[in-house]
DNA sequence: ATCAACGGATAGCGGCACTATCCGCTATCC
DNA sequence: GGATAGCGGATAGTGCCGCTATCCGTTGAT
């Protein structure tokens, strides 16, 4: 298969494929002549993965390059790959060293120890979590921590489902890719489900007509 | 308060504040002279909200403008505001009219009716959901639908917690803003929690040393 | 023999979130 | 009352990002 056919099969324009190769997302084709290359099914699969991570997962090209490099490196342990995949919602690197930040960090530490989670507070996810909680506190929603355990329960359930799926369904040689897909696209799935459930819960709480009267400020 | 002080209090540079005013995110200050304006606490609060939605929620400036316009319009029913807030993860508008897309739409319709969710399949969230599922199917992870109900359970739990919090904690006049904050920042919170739980579940399944041997392709 | 398609390299584009500069005016300090 | 810092407002520019367009010499299909 040559580039034109690869493009037709995946719907990705030829110049874009070239761009992905340049950026290291897609390995170059195998050269049959000094300037003719052929692409196989692996390229097609990889290309679809790239587009899914980009379009559905909302990842950036550079992040995808990192993840795929980790994916292709058999030396790299799975959690490093996942780290590369998951440390993307960095919520910007804005340092707020105020009271809210300190409180939020304490809340996160407490949560982690209370649930016995085997993780460290230096985990980027923990940092993101405390940043999000601190931002809520600064907006006057510090009381949100009261429902944090409900959130954590749900997160555990999702994580369990995710791991179960990967463990049950995916062959060992594809496990790493399966985890990446599950983590990144699973987030999009859950986000959509949450919004659907939100509509439903709101309807049940306030009746089908929607929420009650508004008397905004 | 004048612009410089607003900038100092919130950490947002003055030209950026001007930019937000231009883009309609922040109402202009009240003019005391033809070219002097004063800003109040509402501006400060609004500015913090903008930064939270931008930095933590990952929303775009134009989306925030929509949401805030809806927020400021007392005529607009809450679900419209939320729609403006939630319809952002549009996962790009790429139309794949293939078998996977059709299957995914059927799966979503089935899920919605099975759970009795009071929503319609034209809901953007439902469309996003089927797009995400279709993308997974194209990547060979069509079996992911087997854990979809676990995801949906968790989503319902989160939605319930969210609504409970808003209903219990937030005064009626701030309800709309509370829902927006809960929806957008809550997503960041849950995402981080999911990643934490993922690490823990992985550790419990595969032992503390991490996942098993890799034998990638 | 012709001619579209190929790979490779380089330059450009459009969108986005700012950022820098300039303007004439004003509040404030001495 | 004169200097100076800051103000609000307008316009243009910056840097990054995900492509996209163009050009080149080569090659495979007809």
C-alpha cells in the first residue's frame, strides 16, 4: 500500500500523513526504491489511533508523539506509558501558593490515605486534583469536597471496569495500546455519559419542565 | 477598584483583562469619567471564574463567552446554560457514516432507553458518546460496550452527587453559576480521580511492582 | 513516451490566546 | 501647578499549533 491508498482508507489527507511522519507519530513507510515507500496494516491502524486520540481524546500532537514513542518502546513499563498518556490535562502550570491550594492538598492527601490508594501525592493526577479543588474553593465552592467521596466511589468503579475490560478482552501483546485507548477515549465516553446523566438527574429533581425559577443576582 | 488593582488581586495581566472585556467575557467597568472606570467585587469574581474555566476546565474563550452570556440572561432556562457549558467537548465535527457509527448510535439509543434516561438522541452528549464508541470500535475495541453499564452507573452517581451538592449548598441566586462550575470543574476533578484510581486498581491487580511482562508486537 | 502519483523538504496559513504599543486623558503627589 | 504614573480604548503584532500548499526530482502504470 502506498500513501495515496493509506489516505483513502483512513480519510486523512496525504499532506497530513506526511506531517505525522515528520512529527514522529507515524513510522515512515518501507522504502522499496530510493523514493518509493510502502505502508502496511500497522500504519493504517496507527493512523486511526492517532486520529482517535486527536479528535476524540483531544490530545495534542506532541503528547501523542510521546505516548506512541513510549508505546513502541518495549523496555518502558506500562505505568510510564500511561503516565505519558494521562499527564496531559495538566490544567496549566499556574502556581497559586495560597491558603486554598494548601487546603486542597491536605484534602487530597486525606482522601488518598482514607481510601488506601497506592499512590503518591507527587502523582500528576493528585496535583491536578488539588488544583481543581483549589480553583473551586476560590470560587466559593469549597464545600464541594463534601461530595468528593461520591466522586471517588464512581472513579473507583470506572477504574475497575477499565482494568477488567483490558484484562479480560485484550491480548497481552496489545495490552498497552488497550490501556491507552481505554484511558484516553474512556474519558471522552465518561464525559458524555456524565452529561447525559446530568440531564436526567436534573429532570428528575426539578421536573420535566426544567429547573425552578431563576432569580439571578 | 480600577484595573490595575483588579489585575493585582487576580494575577491576570492588565492587557489580558482588556482582552476579556473586548471579547465580552467581562463586563466593562463603570465609567466615572469619560476615560476612567471602576470595577467591583463582581468583576473580580467573574474574572476568577473565567480563569478557572480556562485553566482548569480547558474551555475556549469563545465558549466561555457563550456560557457567561447565558449566565447573565435571566430569561434563559438553566438547561440552556448548561448546554452552552457542556457542548464543548464536541470531539470535532468529523462525520464517519460507516458501520461502526451506526452500531454505536444503536448502542447509545439502547443504553438511554434501558436506563430510562430522559434525554433525546439528538443531545450533543449522546452524539459525542456514539462518536467515542465508534472510534473505539474502529480501533478494535468494540467490546468496550460490555463495560458501558459500569460507566453509566458511575456517571449516574456523579450526576446525583453534583445535583445534590448544588441543591443543598448553593443559594438559589447562585445556582446557575454553581451548576456551571460543578459541571466544568467537576469534570477536571473526576478526571484526576479516575487517573488516581486507575493507578491503584492497576497496583491491586498486578501487584505493587506494576503490570506484568510486556511482549509487544 | 507520457504523465499522474510518489517521497521529501520548505514555506505558508488560519485560529487562538494573548501581548505590545500608542493615544489622549486624569488622578495624584509634591 | 507641574510632573508623572496610570488609565481606558484601539490596533497591530506574537507565538504556538495543526495542518496545507508548493516545489522538486523520481518512479510506476499505460
